[in-house]
C-alpha cells in the first residue's frame, strides 16, 4: 500500500513537471526571485501545487521506507534469526557502502530462514537480483538528476521525467514481489505448524547401544506357569451302552 502511494505521488510529480513545471520554471526565472514583481501573483497557485506534490512525495517515500523496514524486522523475528533484528537491519540499510550489499543479503538469509521449498531457489535468486539492480538503477538516476543541478538552458523544476518514473515503478513492483514471496512462505509454514498437533507427532525410535542389546538378549524369558490338567475319574467318563 505504501509503495503504491509512493509511486502514485512520484507519478503525479512527473506529470506536473511535464505539463506545467517547465513553463513555471521559466516564469519563476523571469521574476528574478522577487515575490512583489509584476506577475508574481499569477504563479502562486502553481507554486503551491508544486510544493504540495513535493511534500506528498517526500511523506510517501518516508512511509514506504518505514513500512519496509518494519516488515523486515518483524519477519526476521518470526523466522527465529538469532541476531537482534532492528540494529542489524538499520545498519544494513543506512551505513554508507554497506547498504549497497547488505539489503539483498539480509533478504536472502530471511528467505532461507523461512524454510522455503528447495526447488524455488533459482527463481528466488532471479527475483532478488532483478529487484536490487532495479533499485540501484532508480536511485542512481534520481540522485544524478537532483545532485547535478540545473544545467544551462534547463527549464525544469526537479529534473524527474518518464525514465526515472519507470525505474522507480519497476523497483517498487519487484520489491513488493520479494516481500510477497517471503510472507507467503512464512504463512504456509505457520499454517502447517498449527495444523499438526503435538499428539500426532510420532517420535523417531532411538537406536539401542551394543551393551543394551546384549543386556536384553541375556535376560531369561519369563516362564509361564502351565495350568493343571483336570483329572478325570472313571465315573466321570460316560459309558456307551452295548448294541
């Protein structure tokens, strides 16, 4: 949900940039930064809308990051991973340099800890690699646009365009797919544990040692006392009458 909101906010900002942003940038440049210059009131509405879109994009991006990190911490705890979840997750995502490698490694370990089917390993690695490469590509494109600054003759406010929007959308879709796959595996494991009561779990027979086997074979078999045979007297035997 938060990823969808973030993509929609970015799309709205890109649409505004393409439809009104370039003309608005020329108008603001013509005013020379003077809010009391003639024609300044004519761009107040467009500037206010642009500010709202910027705030909306920033809020949805922060919400998406918080939601993803919260899910990752809880999923690691549900999978029973030994290390403290929150510090390692935050360090892996926010320490410069480490955050280029640690996130996909953490996701892969979480996938293994969730006890997935072994035959899905190749499909999972393909999805994980595609997600992380798309995320790095989107991040690189956005940072290059924002940090390069306005070039000479540039008539845009943010520099974001359809290419950056497409990269962000693909990265968000692949991120949602990785989260969905791990959540589905953990849900199946949880249902399997709940459907198998402890009384139905048959323990495996523990093998006897050599000494225990010798002790069992050396013990004499218990004797069963024979029941006494009843003694029949001649009077008790019926006599057959002669023909």
